[in-house]
């Protein structure tokens, strides 16, 4: 009887420990199955000011993990699935670092995907570099990431360089009647974070070279709510164009102040805050006519080498599941995980140095375009992604649609409309 009671007590203790482990989250499951799956770390702005950029993460992760479940990868002589361990950054850079560190230390990931604007990519990539974890970065312009560290030993970036952004926006200004050497005055609107500083430095130089007059009220701290100084400067100098890249709350506050001050604007080009329909809808009538760069569209002619799906098909699949057009950042999330899978297929191992080396050998097409890491900036190897120029226009139902109006950088991408004046432009 005593032996039976003792065995029952041991069983109860084992069940208790198992239940406790299950309550500790994703990392506990990954440790329990260590070696059974390839572990990929992913820090996502699920909540906070950048939550729009993180939209669709869960859906994308399921698409890729389900695919690999049906098509296991042979790694270290064994067929394996992948586990994508996602933590919410809450759109906070310090938390990005904390979650990336947790992925490296506690979850013992095999590869990091750093994604969703420089605000997330830079701190996550820096942690991956510190821990010697191979890192696939995307959705961060090359310049701010390249300038964030003196040396990169573990990271590859897949996105555009800011020279391409400038040239794309210059084509949009030209479409609105403000070509180079036209005498147009361009008002700059940049935060003093790493992303804004990189844009500010390059735009200031390139604008002067192209004969524009630069109106620079100075960079502002992200989170600022009082833009009186910016509005007053723009009104005094009688600007024609506003150029910048801002998180949605910063742009809404700044643009509202600018319009309320009676500033007349002929063209508005914005990065970051003008990518998503939900963000531009929040601007109300002023959103109509805003121009921005377009990273990806359902009309793009790309087919994933990994899964065989094309841009139109993945958009329809996303709409069926989520009720909306697939957001541009979600397409890059899909591409980032495509590249992670392609890396392990090429490496055939989880040895970190061999995994890193395998990233550099990738030459494949993703849902957002072709990858070839043959370029370098400040020691950071990268592959350029495609970039076109777009404008938010209202359709016959009054709904805002992002229309591609310029494809001068990548003529293979079809345009879907022409430039139109909208409510964002108050200078006639």
C-alpha cells in the first residue's frame, strides 16, 4: 500500500511540473522539444503605435509553418518542421532588445527574423549580432541599419536603400508639378530617431543637388504633440511639398497642425505612416491624395519559389481569412519566413556559421521579389527589394485605394492609375 501511495504521489508531482511548464509560454514548449524543430525567433509590433505594421503576423506564421509541416526540411540528417517563436515588442525599442535577448538566451533559436521598420529591426539585429545568431532582416531601409553598427557578422538585409526612396519620391513630386530645378520648396518632416536621421541626411543632400529649396524646421523627438514650430516655419517659407517618414501618431499630429495653421501644400509624400489603409483612414478627408512608396502590391508579377503562390493568389487567400487586402508589411513577413526556410534547405544544418553562410548564397524569388545578397553598404550585405510610387485615391464608393502611379525604378511592375489632385493638396 505504501508503495502504491508513493507512486501516486510521484505521478501527481510530474503532472504538476508539466502544467507549470505549459503556463510559461512558447519558450517552454520549444525547450521540451529541443532538437525536434528548427526554431526561428520573431519580434513583432503586435500592439502599440506600429501595430499596423505587425498586422497579419499570426496568419503568415501559420501559412509557412503549415507548409513546412507538409514539406519537412532535412537538417542534420533528420526531417524537421519549423517553430516560429513570436514575442510582442509593444512598439517599444527597449522591449525589442529584451525579447530578442530572450529568444537567444532562453529559447535558443537557430535563426532570427528582424522585421517591421528600423524601430524593430535595428535593436533586434543588434542583439542577434551580440549573441552570434544568424539574422535575416527585412522591411528596414539599408542605410539606417548599416549605420547602426560598425561591423556586421551575422546579418543580411532585404529591402531598398534610401537613394531609391528619394528617387521614387522625386518622381512623385514631378507628377504633381514639382520637378527638379522648378524652384519648389520642400519642407522636411523627420523624427530624430535612427530612421528619421538617415532619411534627413540623405534628403537634405539630394534635394540641394536637384535644385530644390530645402525648408528644414529641424528634427523632432518621436511622440511630440506640439508641432507649432514646424507649422509656423512651413507657413512662413511658403512650402510646396512635404517630405518625410513618420509613425502614424506623429504624422497625424504634425499634419493637423500644419493644415490648421493655414499652410498651403502642393504635394505630400510620406513613408511609414502612409503604407496601411487603416492608418490613412484615420486621417479622414486629408488622406485623399497623399503619396508614398509602394513596397508590394497584389498586382506585382512575383511567384514564391518556395510555395509556388503568386501575389494575386496570396492576396485573395489573405482576404478570405481576414476580410482585408493583404498589408504590405505582411507580404514582407511572408517573404522573411520564406527566406528562413530556404536558408535551412540550403544549409542542411543548424550550425550557426553554416546557416549564416547559407543566407549569403540564396538566389531565389519570394512573394515580394528576387533575392541576391551581392551588394554591401558599410559592411552590411543586402539585396534590394522593388519600389514603386503610389498615391491614395478614393474610388467610386468613397474608399481609399493605394494606386501605383510611377514605376520608373522598376518598369516590370505595372502601374494601376495616374496622379490625381486630392484633399491632401491645398495649394491650387
